[in-house]
C-alpha cells in the first residue's frame, strides 16, 4: 500500500457512549442552541442575523411594516446601516448614524428588505416590510 494511503478504521459507538453528546432528556443541556444563556448563541434565536449579547433586542425598526419614513434606533451608536432587497442588492447605505436614524421607504418597491445595523459591539440584521 502506498505511504499516503492509510487504512481507515471506522468504529460505531452508540449514542449513549459518544463523548460530548447531551442527553436529550436533560433539561439543563449546556449546549442547547436555543438557550439564551448559551455563550455560542447569546440572546437566543431572536430575529435573524448575527447576535452579540442583547444587541438583537436593542435594535428596533419603527414602523414595520412601513410605507413612508422608517426609524432605526439602537441602544448604542450605529456605525453603518445597510438596506438590501431580497435579491441582495444594496438599496441604501448610511455611515456613522448615531444611535437613531431615519430613511424614506416610499421610494422602495413593496416587499421585504433586510436592514443590517452595525455597531462597535456587533451586527444585527432585521426584516423590514415595505407596503
């Protein structure tokens, strides 16, 4: 057998004996991805996008759905705001917005848009419906 071909060994281990496999009956599973206290998914699975601590709940879009002016507010300074349509095209980009900014949605087509809010602490993406 050539030097680069090593024989493969496959060992089947029942689920109960696999290391780091949580017991599905254990309600205190530390690796539960939906657990808001899980360090790999802080804040739980609220909304969409990356979540850094409680940043997801610190960002708000009002009104949503919108047909005019939409206000984006955050508990901390927004370093960049990007609005994309569902095809991924950037329809609006703003830099250094402070903790609150507004933009006009009346020029946008009806549909769903993704609003990406970037702060020094992380990035949050929220859905915005334009009527």
